[in-house]
């Protein structure tokens, strides 16, 4: 989306974009934390793999517009 297009959005639309970006950011932070934990242990435990699968599943649902 270009800067010009952003300028023409309504406040509600901008807030909705911010909400989804914040949610995506939180998801990515969680995934990064999980990956860092796995890399320091040098092993992906079943718990870490489940966290990763859950995070990936939620992200795919968000991208597809589904509600978790």
C-alpha cells in the first residue's frame, strides 16, 4: 500500500490495520522467542515444536481471514 493510499483511509481502517499489525508483531515475537530457546538448547523439544506449530497455524488462519 502506498503512502498516498494510506492517507485516504478512514481512521477506523487505519486502526484496524494497526490492530492486525500489532497482533502479527506479537505472534512473530513469540515465534522468535521459541526459536531462540530452541537454538540455545540446540534441540527442539516436543513442547517447542508444539508452540511452533500453534504459532504457524494461528498465523495461517490470520492470513486467510479465519478466526482462531
